[in-house]
């Protein structure tokens, strides 16, 4: 009896996740009249045109490119900068290093959005408001806390003897890092890269404030605009195709790396 | 490690991170506190020092009261729902059957897709004319919930449900890990003593989950104070401020009404709230009951 109830409960829970997501995917293959006629049925014949409409007519394609550029550029800057700082915090303690790493960690505790007003004016002063460059710089700065936190853990786990041996062999500080320690921390770099990539791909609040023009919109901004516009216009098919274009890449990446992601989330939380 | 060139190396490796973080995170944070004492419409020369006037106004502002109470409502009601449901579900998912394993892969989907997508999906689930939940409720004879997002007495609960849907996977994962840490022997010993079901849960499992409960509480506070995108996309804080939160109020004050000084005072109030909640949590979780017993 108890087993039956548990089973039913879990099935119900699974349904609450699967049904809405599957519904979005199925609806993205229906024509707009069909969505209104039978919102909960299967698509009569798949309307792939919804995807091309979303991509070119509704501007999701351009935003996809922007988000791609921003995500890759942010990671390209964030990972080296974060890894270098994490390496120092893990292996080169100095007076005040605990305090300094504490200041970095503090950034994970409060909502980033709290400082968005001064940030907006700072970027405006630097002529970086409403540019992808400005968004990248802000993203790198905001993502440093988490990145340094995770990578410090990875570097701490590497034995000091390795670095000492390398230095006896004549490696300097830098080549010890780049030739010995960094390659060993590769699993950490990958995990932190995936985590940040998902977060950056999805980021909305900062982009909402720091991006003003249509051509610089990232995907989350574009999809919200599209959803808002559909209250008046009526290409629902394209809207749902747009939703799939935004969420599917993340879902695939997450599914491939889900064990690693769970592990890191738990390790980060329980620490 | 070798001493030669150590200081230079430290400076070289730390300075990019320190500069970026200092300029784009720490400096704006300090400015937030400073700006909250000014009346400022965003034109740099016209900044007027007004002391604590923004805060005096804030404490009188009904929108702020509403936002604060909404945040606390989601924190308490949503927090309890998340705790109860995630412990229950984590309990049910202790086995290693393939179906349960697959479910463990699934339950983080709502968290990894963009909050914006979560918000849009829930808008559709609750759509008056064809939403699955609104129509479903009508089919089974529940009336009065046909347009929850437009109804000021239901909108907050609707947003709360979407929030729980989005957040719960992470907490199931946490409690799942916590339950796994409880040694078999403890559980078996309790059963030999005749402690089963609810009894066993309250006397054995619940106290042993102490550290997980502490972590979960901290994350719930952070999560709730961070709520912006979900509410903004679902309701923009409406109808009639029924779903206003501190961050939607901040956004509106600054970027809709150009009251930047006032907006930063909302930010500072949010920061203060975070500090107060942190102190409360430290007090609630000041001592692990298990350590005292042992």
C-alpha cells in the first residue's frame, strides 16, 4: 500500500515536470489556428515553418547570435581570470588572502540585481551601456565569485608535492601553473564552464537593464518581447518555436553533463 | 612554494580578478549605499543630498509595504512548501530503480531552463481560455480560479506555485543527499526499538537532517530575495501590486520612474532584510541538536 502511494506520488511529480515542457515542444509544431482549436491535442501535421518564422521574422536568430557571442566571450575571459585568482587563493596564502577571498565569496550571497542602478550609470559613463562588450564585462565580474569558489576547491585538492617537484625541475611560478596545475584542474574548468554557460545563456535581469536596443537583445529579452507581442499579434506557433529554441540547447547540455552538474551543486552547497 | 618572485606572481595573477570585481561589483555596491541618501533623476549634476528622506518615504510607501510582505509571504509559505515537498519526494526517491534514476535526471529541468521560459510556461498553464490548470479546474468543478494571474487575491499564490515548481529540484537533491548520509545502522536500530513510520521520521530522520535543513534555509532566503524575472514576466508585479516584490519595485522606481536615489534605497532595504534574515537563521540554527546529545 505504502509503495503504491509512493509510486503514484512520484508519477504525479514527474508529470508536473514533463507535461508542461512536452506541451511547449508539441505546441511549437502546430499552426496558430490549431493551437486555439485544440490546445492540448497532438499536432495534426508538424509545422516546421514556425521555426523559420521565429528565427528570421521574429528576430530570434539575431538574438541567438548575440547570446552565443556574449556567452562565449564571457567564458573566454572569465575562466582564465577566475582560474588565476583561484590558484592564488588555493596555493599562495598571503596576509589578507582570507579576507580578500571572503569579499569574493560574499558576491554569491546577495542578489546581483541590488547594485544594478550604479552599474547602469557606470557603464553609461564608460560608453559601454547597450553594447555586448558592456554586458560581457558585467557578466565576467558577476560570475567571478562562483567561479573562484569552485575552482579554489579544485586547486586545493591538487597535492603541493607536484608543484614542488616541478619547481625543483626548474619550472617558475607561471610554468608550474600553466604546465602542471592547470591541466590537472581541467575537470573543474569544464564543470565551471558548463555551469556558467547555462547561467549566462538564461540571464535576464542584468540584460534587461543594460541592453536597450533591439539589435543587441539577448535570447531571454527577445523571447519575452515576443511573448508580450503575441498578446496583440497572433503568431503563437512562432512564439512556441522560439521557446524551444531558447530552452532546448540548455536541456541537451544539462542532460549530457547531469551527473557532473549534480555533483558540483551538492559539493558547493554542503561545503 | 619557492619564494623567488612570489609576490610579483601573486599580484600578476590576482589583479585581473580584483580589478574586474572591484570596479563592476564592489564599487557599485558602495555607491548603492551612498546614492540612497540622495534624490537623483539620473542626470549627474542634479544630485541632491536629502539624508534619510528616501528611507522615511520608503517606510511610508504602501508599495514598499506590499513588496516586503509579498517577499516574506513567498519566503514563509513557499519555503515551507519547498521543505515539506522536497523531504517527502526525496524520501520517495531513495531507491535505485531505473525509473527513479530517470526522474532524478528530470527534476532539475525547471531550474536549468531560463526563468523567463518558466514564467511564460506558467502564464500559459494559467491562461483563462485554454490553460491546462484553469481548464482542468473548471472540468472537475472548481470555480473561481479561471484567471488567477488577473485576480489580485490569487496572483501571489499563482506566482508562488511557479516559484516552487522552478526551485524544488535542487532541494530534493539536497535532502536526497542528506537522507543517504543517515547510516543504515541508525535506521535499523530505531526499527528494532519499535520506532516506525512517522514516529521514526520525527525522532530519527528529522533531527539528523539538521545541517541539510540549515543549508536549505539559507538557499531559500537567497532564492526568494532574488526573485525578479519570474514575477516581472508573469505579472510585472500586478494586478494592483498584488505580486510586487522588492526587486520589481526597485526596477520600477529606477528604470520606469527615473527615481534612481529612491530605487537604491529599496536596494539597501533589501540588503538589510538579507542581513536580518541571516541573523535569524544563525539564531535558529545556532546549535546542532545531535552534537549536544553526543
